[in-house]
C-alpha cells in the first residue's frame, strides 16, 4: 500500500497520536504526582497541539527533503526528523506542563525530557514502521519504492 499527500499525513497523525495519547497520559500521571484527570487533560492538550505540529512539521520536513539530492530515509535523516519534531514539541509543552501540573520549570523539564526521550525512540520507530507499511512519501522515494 502506498499512501501519498494529505491522506498519508492524516493516517500518520491519527495512528501516531492515538498511541501517543495513551503513553503521554501514563507518563504525566506516573512522573508528576498529579491526578489521572489532570494528567489526562494535559495529554489531551499535548495531543491536540501534536496533531497540528505533527502535520505541519511533516509537511515542512517533506518539503525540505524533496530538495535534497539524496533520496530515501537513512538512519541520519530519520534521527534528524525525530530530533526536530521533539525539540519543537518540548518548546511548547514544557511551560504548559509546569503551569497545568503546578510544578516547577525544572520538574517540568525533567518530566518532559523523560517523555521526549521515550517519544524520540517512539517517533523514530513509528515512522520507520509506517514507511515500511505504507511506503515512502514522494519526497523520499527512490525509483524502486520499497
């Protein structure tokens, strides 16, 4: 199956965020000493932000990727993709988590850093699996799409 364009982005974001929401709720709950309700509400905010960020970031990344001479998604490009996504996410989520969970910025940074390490690995693995199942986007495709 080879998904492209908007259909690919919507499918990617929907599956990614369903799994991320569950992991985020459990992470905020487990590592912040907050109630499950407050952790879940923060995870809802994080998921809503992430849907927009995920869609926008992947569109920008694919635009950048389409201008590269080297096609495909090797290890380095996958690491770059995951790091860029997580850094953008951290910039917004860290202050939001500190405020919502009523914790210090240092504690929020620690909680978010732990989640970012998890989500870095998750983003890398999820995107690799997604590309294996649905094929590479046109921006990364070579003449022999695998």
